[in-house]
């Protein structure tokens, strides 16, 4: 426990504030405000840490202010935040259509209530409650205008879906965690969790939702919005991805040799002449594979290669005549192909979504390198000998019992040196990070517990899981991109 006095806390807050303001001035950004929200240099996932110096200072300030606030709060109120939160009015504001009907220029309560055919006093009370959380601002009696938060609510359907998902599915399920544990104390079954008790069904959530199209659709929309949050951008994975089949993230010398010489790339008998194959297991609609391929194309272009596809190999004559020059050239990157696997119905949706989208230059280059394949990851992996098997936000959906089954079903496909890349949350260890950073991961751990009897994992949990699946998975290379909510763990199959 931190023994700082109030005066010391305030002094550190003042110092961090001064540093932050200086940093914003240096980059020419305005200060944050309720009206406009955060300036560009601060727009990152607060709890994942900052990708800029200003964002890191903002995170430090939030932590210091949170501690000051908590130390000044009555313990009884620390224990009952659910009794005081913006969702008390926010959910109704979303469900009743107030959020999207609120005009950009602001409105009187009377006009808004008439437009929505709602009782005026109810609309007034909902907005007034929300305004105490800086969502709307009462600029004069009975007239409200937007803040940055309410504008986001008005303009962004994904934000509204996320609020509904939280209030209608997540929170009610967490309130049944204790009942689930009492009823099934040692179960690892997905159907024995809070969500099932709340919804009085013995079907695991995703199977049950298949029979509830409206709720399934809300779930899918909210999750895909959440996945686009800055801390979940696929670019973090793309940048940390082991692009060379035998490289490690931490060993540039090996990485260099693994790229292969130009001769390797052009020798059909060399392993470097085959496309680098990524199997994106539980890859949904293929959005992560698309991002990986687009990143790889940029890498190849930056290195002056022809997208890494048709590698322009010299003729024997050119080769003989230009041996010195040729050897001095930069190594080539292998071309990349992705195989996106998911449940059959998701794969059909992925194919029809891809066909419905208008072709762009980027999609014309990326899409031929993506193949969709229906595959249940509890059954033996059909794609043998790929370079990378990617599990992004997949294993956290499953208890250890089922995560082990997924990993063991993969083993027959693995060749020595193959990578299994996990892009998932790593719950920080004790005192490893500030508690606000840990809190976010632990909040999600509670949701996973309530949903599928699943879990978020610490690094020890991840290594123990892979070790229990098979000792040949080895020790992971761990990459924690700054600003990302997810880590990249790279296990190399030692075969
Ligand atoms: C949380 S989503 C992650 C999607 C994607 N990897 C991403 O990072 O956005 C989990 C995915 O696992 C898929 N899934 C669930 N059970 C599966 C199974 N038995 N076999 C294959 N895919 C499955 C779901 O359909 C869903 O697309």
C-alpha cells in the first residue's frame, strides 16, 4: 500500500500535469476538454498504456488521480460502484433512441421528448443523471448540449451496441458468477457459468445465441466494434509477427538468416521458395489475415520487392554474370498466404461478405492470398506443415480443459520450427504494472468467467497451458507492443 500523504499526492499530480501540458504544447495539441474530448496524441487505449510520450503521461496522471480519489472515498462507496454509474441512465438513453435523436446543436427537453413521444419528466431525469457523468451538458435550464462523450454516443452505433451488450449480457451474467460456482464448483464446462444461469439455458452461449438472432447480432456488432478500439488494432500483431519461419522475435541475427538468401528465394527446392503459410484459426471474417497481408505487402514494397509474390528470379545467365552484385542484394521475403478457418456458418458469411465488398486496389492484391476453410478447431488440424498457426482472441474463450484440446488437435500438423502465435491478453503479474492496467485485464477475466467458464491468463498460465499440452511447445518469445491491449506470444514447435 502506498504511504503517500495527501500533499505528496497533489504535488506529484501537479508535476505530471505540468509535464503533460508541456508535451501537448510541443506536439501542437490542445488540452483535453469535455466538449472536444482527447487531442490526437492522447487518443490511445488508456489502460493499455500510451503509444506516445503524451499518452504515457496521461496514463500516469489518471493513475495518480484515481489513487487520490480512492483514498478520499468512503470505503462503502468503493465497494458499490454499480450503485453509481453512468449506465443507470445510459442504457435507457440508448434503448429509447434518445442517443441518436439528440441533435448536434443541442435541444430543449420538451422538443426532444415530443420528437420521441416520451414523457418529458422522464427524459429530463435521464439526461440530468447522465450530465453528472459528463455525458451531455445542461447549458441553461432544460436545455442540453453535447459533450464529446454524448456526441460519440449519437454518432457511433458500435458505441451504443457496446453499452447494450454490457448492460444486457455482460453485467447480468457476472451477477450469477457466485451461483454458478456454488452449483458447479469444479466444472470447466462452458455451459456451467453465470450467463447460463441468468438465461436459464444449458446450451453454451454461442450455441444458444444461434437461436436468438437479435441478441446474436447485437453480440457480433458490439464485439466487432470493440475489436476496432485502438488497443486492439491488428497493426500491433502485424508489427510483432514472426515473418520469417525460423526467426524469433528477439534474435535479429537469426531473423536475417531465416529470410533466406536471394538464391534461396529462387531455388524451387529451397523451403524459402514456398509461400509462407499462416493458418488463422478461429479467424472469423478474415479481418486479421487481411491486416497481416496488407502489412506484409507494405514491408515488401518498402524493401523494393514486387509484393513478395512473383519473386523476380534472375536467369542463370544473369546470375552467372552478376554474381557479386546479386549476392550483395537484400534478401527477399517469401510470399505469404493465409488460410482462415472458422465454423462453417462463419466461413459462408466471410465468403459472402468478401464478395459483396467493392474491389479496391488493396483488396485485389490481398484477397487472392486468403483462403477460407471450414474447420472445427477441436478436430485434427488439416493444414499440415504451415509456418504459423495463429490463435487471436481464441484461447481466452475456453477453460484449460478445452484450450488443451485445441492445442493437442494442432500437434499432428506441426513441423519442427513451426510457430504457434497467440495474440491475446496477458494478465499482468502482481505489482508488475499499475493497478489500473491490471484492473482492465481482471475485469475481462470476470466477463470470461461469467460467459464460457473461460479465463484471461497470466504469462505463467500461458506457459503452463502450452507445457501441459506438450513439452515440445518450448518457452514462448513474448512481445508486448506499447499501446496494445494484447500481447503476442510466439511458441516454436521443437518437434
Ligand atoms: C473472439 S472470436 C476471435 C475472432 C478473430 N480471431 C479475431 O481476433 O477477431 C473467436 C472465434 O472463434 C470461432 N470459433 C468458436 N468455436 C470454434 C470452433 N470450434 N472451431 C473454429 N472456430 C471456432 C468463432 O466463430 C469466432 O470467430
